[in-house]
């Protein structure tokens, strides 16, 4: 994907991954991952991508979401848990055979690795993220 991406798509991907860290998705939504890892990642991606697409950078096309990204205006203003629940309901309505959202996502995360951090490592990482966000 990287080699065929435009600069605007690469900028989008970089910001997308930064948002996962900023929102602390691997710790905040761990319980969703334990229920359904794919759906948890999609839910987080829908939230992030909606925010990025609707920034000034997204509207001006300085960043462009690559094809396959999870995006739908119906998730505007929702958090990942709310999106997760709607994706689960949609999947149930489809009897498990249909798509659970528009877009498949384009990233994977080390949910298990995040859980294996010691308390000291987790606190150091939290501090590093806080400093980077500020």
C-alpha cells in the first residue's frame, strides 16, 4: 500500500496512526478487542477517519484517505464503543454474513503487546504520548 500511495494519502496514514496513539485506543478499547478484534479496529478507524476527512486538511485534500478506509457520515460525533455497537447490530441483522461497515480498514495494532507492558513501561509510554500530544 505504501509504495502506491500519494503524498496526501501518506500524510493521512501518518495522522491516522497518531490519532490511535493520542486516543489511547489500545488501552481504552481493549475490552472491545476481546469481544471482536476486527470490529474493534473498524470502530476506532471509523471515528478517526471521520475526524480526519472533515478537518480543514481533509477538506482541502492536503490529506486524502486511501481506498479501503473505514468512513461513513452516520458515525459522526460517536465514540468507538457506539460505532462498535452499531457495527455489531448491523452484523446481527445480516446474520453474520454481511459486511460490518463501509471500508475494511488498512491498519493492524498490537493489542496483545500493549497488554504485556509492565506498569512502569505503560506509565512511561503514557507520559511520552501526553508530551507528544501537548
